[in-house]
């Protein structure tokens, strides 16, 4: 955690000057904020006087400056020491010696990334294939529809591992149902990125007899939209094609955008990218989840879980 890039929040969390977001991971804490010039900066959440946390862990909101709650030393949003009570008693302290040290911060796809290591390499190098693979998903044009956070009674690594495979689906999600395993492809891209894709609406390769396209469509439709008339799969089309068209139309209406360029895989499939050490990003249209697990500061048998749904911003904003 002290040496890796990790997403702290979305740019949406800090849209205006003075907006801040405290990101905590284990015993580490950072303040991410928007300055008057619109720049995003990140600081260690620790006072330069005696290390008191400048902002409450887990807090966010608006703050025109950073004032320590202990003795009142105060910094501007740019990290400049602007107020030092009884300054005559601190002849060694001045703007140069006691600026707030900045942490490396950068953005990608609407996420704000920070690194507690001042000597960190560029975020771009760390992300590897992600910018290229996400070029068509436009995550930077999404908004946070839901952000849920929970403290879970589980170790963060054990939790994260469960989301790196689809091997558990048959027992955990399908109650042991025969041939319910999804067909899944796993890929490893360099040091920090892995991916799994499992196709929605295609039969398990082990299934016997092989279901018809109409049976597959009915399975898809019943699962997502109850009590609707299910269309017939036209000759030459697959259940996936028909259902992907439905999803594109449904999203076009809801988000007032054209999704005709989105491929069937992008519209339907469970596509998950994992960015070491703890970020899970599902860029697909119908399952636009992002989540992460963070170690608890005191108890290794607990972790913090964040789940976000990132939906396309309607054109009117
Ligand atoms: Fe922050 Fe003293 S500890 S002002």
C-alpha cells in the first residue's frame, strides 16, 4: 500500500474548488482535493506540527483551507502554510519549511489515483494496457449512480480473491445446478492487470443437450425483465444478438445517447479488469460496477468494501 498507485475517488467526488475526499487504507490516510485553479492535489493526512490528522478518516465535503483541529496551523488548498498561531515561538517554521508535502496524484478514466510513495513512477506506466483497452468504454463520461460502502468481517485478500475467478459460480450462485458454469476466459497483462470475461447468453460448453438460441434468449429475458413478451430469435441471429439490441435500445432511451457502436460483448458480457492491488472494474454497459477491498487499520479479519455503479451521463448532464 505505501508504494502502489490506487484509486482514491472519482473526479465527481470533488467537482468544485475546496471539495475534498479522505482516502484511508490500513493505517495510511490521504486528502484528495480540488484547488482554486481546478487542479487536483493530494496530501498526507497529517499535520506538519505534530501529525494530527487534518481531516477525519472517511470524511468528505467542502473546506476552503486545511486547518489542524489541534493547534490551528492552517494551509491553503495549494499546501501553503497560511496561519501559524503564536508564530514568534516557531522561528524555524515558515512557508518554505512547512509546506504540506504533496503526494503523487493523477487521473485516468474519471478516477483519481494517488500513491503514498513520493518516488512513484508515472501512473500511465502502472496502468499498462488499461487506457488502450478502455478506449471505447468512455468511463470518464460516466457518473456515480450508486456508491455503497461496508465494513466486512473478512480479510481483504480473501475477499478480493473471490472476485478473480468464476469457478465458484456453479456452487455459490447457481446452487450446484448442472452445467451452470459460465464459459470464462482469463488473461494476464503485465505486472498489474488481469482480466476475466464470461460470456452471457452462450451455453456452457459442457451442457447436454445444447440449448437452442430461443431457450438461451428466454433464460436471459426471464432473468432481467420479468413478465414481458419474449421475442423470437430471427433466423441467422443469436440470443446474444437479440438481447444486446434490447439492452442498447433500453440504455439509449434511459440515458439519451446512441449506443449502437457498442459491441455485443461490451453490452452484455461480464468483463472484469483487475488492477493490482485491489481495484475491480467492470466497464460493460449492463454491469457497470467498480469495487475495491481495503485492509482495516486494526483488524486483519475485517476490510472496507466499496461498490460503485458508473452509469453514462445523460447528454443534458
Ligand atoms: Fe496540528 Fe499542532 S498538531 S497544529
